[in-house]
C-alpha cells in the first residue's frame, strides 16, 4: 500500500524578521526546517512605508513578502499571497490580529506561538479593545504553542 502524504503550504506571519532578535531567529529557523518551497513568510513589520508588497528570497531559500503598514492593504495582499500559494496552515509568531481574522474567515488551520507574557498571552489580550472579537479569534486557534508554563496557564481562559 503506497500512500502519498499531502504536502501543505504554510504562511508564517511575523514581525521584524530582519531584526536581531530571538523571535526573528526562531521564525527563520523554523521556516528553514519545514521549507522545501512550502513556506512563505509574511512580515508585518510596522517600520515600512510600502504601498505594494516587497518580495525577497533569503539566503536560506525562504520567500518573504514584506507587507504594507496600512491595514486594509496588508489584509488584501495577505489574502492574495495565501490564495496564490494554496496555503492551508497559518503559523503566527505573536497575536497578529489581521492574520487571525483572515485565517478564521478562510477556515485555515491556525497555529499561534505566544511568547510574551503581558503582551500576546490570552489573558492580556482580553484586557485590550474588543475583547469579544479577541475571544472569537482565540477560539479559532487550533494549536497554541506557549513558550513558558506561566504563559500556558494564562492562555487557559
């Protein structure tokens, strides 16, 4: 019995991929590990003034799309990239609201990595604006990877 496994395309949403940080290093390492042309990194850094996405291929062979800061354009161009590449899995480094909304609307599998106690943990998210919407988005997360036990405990709301 010879069964082929389906290969999924993954969209990894991150902030500041080119920064010198642990989060950027983790994102690049993970994307390199699972890549084989199946990963696109969508960088949501707020320090760019793009109108259109900017594309790059990193030394590791990873495709990166730097998205506009303006939220409606960021959302539209994310949607285009996801559709164009046949993405089935969203992997988020942090509570990226627009990616959570898009993944929820499109019915994608969502993997959320929460790393910042007092920032992207679920309890803290519920203290920000629009807690009902945040609770809905949290409910659409299929897998939550909490960096520490303390964050995991705060995420069990």
